């Protein structure tokens, strides 16, 4: 009953977070779905890294006029499925560990965020958890049904998001380690080879028809250390500053659990080392991406949290000060997560439609020009959200460059900072003066803040 309540809570948070405006990448995915034109075109006609194949197919079936909650419905369902899959581990890992796992995954701000976004990360996380569970069951009883589930879920994992590769490599490493650990004479694991061969073949076919032509959309500049810090903060609900030391303790606890698995001679430790560290490091060293974000490590997040759940359950079972420490850790996690999820529920991934409505309502009666600091991100979002606002057709976007006519009435600046302080006034080309009128906040991880400036009369 407690696990069911937590699954319901986590699903409810994802449903609430699935409201609000679509941000650039979701809008972009809708446009790619339109360009694909058919389910076959999703695989063969759109060679872009923002094409998360199963999600793009979902968006194609619904169409761009569907409400945000429907467009994000596949991600919400996948998030709920992940929580249910973790709850069903109770018979194998014990009720305490399963309950702790559901608690952490239900409330993790990172998983709530991407479990409510119209992209492929939530589905990839679900397939990763299901595939790992299927491999664990197959290693126990060698039933063909578990091997079939492993192959099926891993194939869907690649179609959900390409970062599933981290988990796929880890699954292969776990299977190999388990086979090597078997006493002689070892039985050939043909079912496992076939189960892993199916997604490998699917990935090869996907490479042939799509991935070798892939175009990367890009994004803000990054530093790898900063990306990992933000990933840890978002996963555990930790604020910046000195509190980040708590994240270091969490990493140490997860690492100690991997050591314990090794001491217990459980080949599962190989999976965790590979999925959490080795595979991502090798892939990043090989590809040297120009852009990196915390979401690219989404498939590793549930396994990190499940290691922490294992540590919490054991500390609770031992009683005494350890139980008190586990209770304190859970309380800190729940408090920090509530604060961060609260920002997501309040601001969403940006309040773009609200800004458009304000410009229409308070701008000049005959319409107004709008300029910005980015001629790709801002006009795409502006045009999309202006479609449903009466009178928004009178807003004219003015691209960067010398302004031949009168200066634009509105100026939009965007930023990704959680606590940015935009300047009160700006001077545009030709000496036009602008005054800050409104600020529209966005929660971290997706979307951006908009600072709206209004043209001032006089010199």
C-alpha cells in the first residue's frame, strides 16, 4: 500500500508538471514530426538529434494542435511505469529497499522533470529499468521469457533515446561477468546472446538509415564538471553552494554499495560501474560532443538512486544511529526535492504564452516589432505560442542587424540562470532606449527566462 501510494504521488507530480508551455526542443520535435510525415519517415526522413524516434512518432499521431498534457502523455506514462517496475522489485530485494527506491524515484526532481516532457528520456529510463530487471531474472532461472523481454525492451530503449547505449553496454558487461563467474563447465548463454543481438541489430539498421546522417542541433556552451554538478543537484534536490557536499556523500554511498556488491561476488557490480561511469566516459571521449547537458545521463539516474535505496534500507534495518541518519537523509531529500519540483510546477519550462499575451494587450494598437538576443531560439518559441493568442498576428519579429525603420517596440532577452538579474535599462542599435517591463521565469533544466523590455520615448 505504501509503495502504491508513492507510485500515485510520483505519477501525480509528473501529471502536474506536464502542464504549461512547450519549450524549444518540444516545439522542435513537433516540427520534426511534421517533416517526417509518416511513421516510416520518423526513421528515414528526419536525421536530427532532436528526433527521439518513439516520441516523434507519438507527436506525429497526436498532431501539433493537441494540448501539452497529451503531447507529454507518453513521458508521463513511462515515468509511472518506471515507478511500478521499481515497486515490483520488492519480492527480490526486500520491501524496505523497494520502498526506498520508489520514494527516491518518485520525488527526484530530475526524473519528475523529464518524466513530464515530450521527449524520449522518460521512455529510455523505463526501458533501462525493465531491461536490467529482465536480465537479473534471466540470470536466476534462465527462462526464455526474460530473455525475450530483455531483447524487446533494449530495442525500444534505442528507439527512445540513443543514450540508452550506456545501459546496453552495461547489460552486455553484466551478462559476460555473470557467465565468467559461473562454475565450470559453463553453459553457453545462447538466449542472452540472442536477446542482446536483437537490439544490436536494430541499432545497426538505425545507423544505416538514420544515424550516419545525423545533424546535431547544438545548444549553450558547457563545462563537463558543471554539467555533472547540475545533474547531481537536480537528481537529489540539492541547492547550490555548500549543500553540494551532500551530493558528494551520496556519490560515496553509491560507490560503497558497488564495492559491497563486488565483495558479495555479485556480477551486478559490473553493470553499475559500466552504466554510471565507464560507458558514458568512453562514449564522450569517442564522440567529443560540442554540446552536453544533464539530460544526456538520464538513463543512469535510476540506477544511482537504486544504489542509494539499498544503502538506506540497510541502514534502517540496522537501527540505532544508522536508522536516524537514514531518516535524516530521506527528510533532506524530500525537502530539497519539494523546493525544486515546486519551481517546476510554478514556472514550468517557461511562460512564453503569458509574455505574448502581455505584448498584445499592452503594446501599440496597430501591432509592434519584437527583437531579441537570439534569432533562432526566441522567434521559434514566439511564433509557436502566438498562434493561439488573438491579435498576436500583429507582432512582427525583427531579426538582428541594422534597423532600417523605427526601432522595435519590444526587446526580448533570454538566459538560463536560476537567479538572473537582468539590467533595468538597455540601449539598442541607433541609440534606442529600452526599460525592463516584465520578467518571465523558467524552472531549471529546460527552457529559459525571458526578460521583456519596452521602448522608451525620448533620446
